[in-house]
């Protein structure tokens, strides 16, 4: 069994990010051997990073009790899906802040990125890959960029009663099944890295 946390990368009212995050979390729950949980940054009102020492030096001793809880929540996961919009060719500051607050709970875990934006959001993903490596995470090659037609349909509230499984169905259709490929890569790595984390560190 592996636990995957799906992070919602934007927190503004009327955001789009939470829709694909909820959809992907539900799809992950259908996968065998997977526990999935939505982790919405809106529910985690972390201040701008203001610890006197870096998270590496803090070694899990955080002054702010909310940060301690944040570290515990992230520690529970064996892997992550991060859903991010593109803001000014990057990713939202609220997401960087949530990543920066802690260090060790991210280590040696896979992460897959899902983006959206006027141009698909892939520039936000490319920047996040670099950040993930600094956090000793393992970004996977597959990514999901949500087509603008889907985003527009949701924002314009074209089908308000449509279930999310219908809204996002095109992501799973056709030869590509973007989501299927994405899950396969993420889950394989989550299993392997989970086993690796439980082994004593090699001296070699
Ligand atoms: C501050 C801001 C900057 C944006 N910059 C870009 C951008 O550089 N490229 C792009 O493709 N879309 C850009 N967009 C459009 C957003 O990516 C798009 O509206 C997305 O759905 C916003 O995500 P959210 O609704 O979850 O906040 C920007 C939106 C905002 C609010």
C-alpha cells in the first residue's frame, strides 16, 4: 500500500486548481494498493517562511505548531501529485512557501505535476522540477497539462451539474491516456522508493 497526497497549488477564491485535484484524487483511489488524500493549501494557512534556522538545521523542531502538523502531514505520504497553475511563467508563491517550510518529509519521494494556465502551465512544471530536486524528491517524466478547452468549460460554468469524472474524461481518452501513464510512473516509483526508505542507509 502506498499513500499519495494530491496538493492543490493555488488558494484564491474561484480558483480552478481544486477541480483537477479532486478529480485526480478520486481516480487515484480506484488504483489498487493506493491510499489517496487531498491536501489543500487553503486549509494550511502557513505564514511566509520566518524560522530563524533552515528546515535542514531545524531537524524537525519547528517553533510554529502548524508547521509541525504540516511536516507530519507530508511525512505520511509516499508520493505526491502537485496541481499547479502558471502565474507569470512560474508557479504560485503560496506553493513555494509550503514547499520551503520543511525539508526531510519531502525527501526520497516521487512527485508528478499537473498544470493548467493560458498556455497549459508547462513553464510552471519545469520550474517545479528544479525545486523538487533541491528537496531530494524524484520528479517523474510524465506530466499532465490540462487543455484550455476543459479549463474554459469549468470557468465559464458551461455544465454546472457535470460530475468531475465527465469534465476531465478527455484526459483519459484515446491512445494517450495521459492520466493512466502518469499514475503508472508515479506509483511504480512510490513503491520502489518506499522500500528504499525503509532500508538502512548504505555507506558505499
Ligand atoms: C497572477 C496571475 C498570473 C498569470 N500568469 C499566467 C502566465 O504567465 N501564463 C499563463 O499561461 N497563464 C497565466 N495566468 C492564468 C492562470 O494560469 C489561469 O487563470 C489558471 O487557471 C489560474 O489558476 P487558479 O484558478 O487555480 O488560480 C495567470 C493568472 C494569474 C492570476
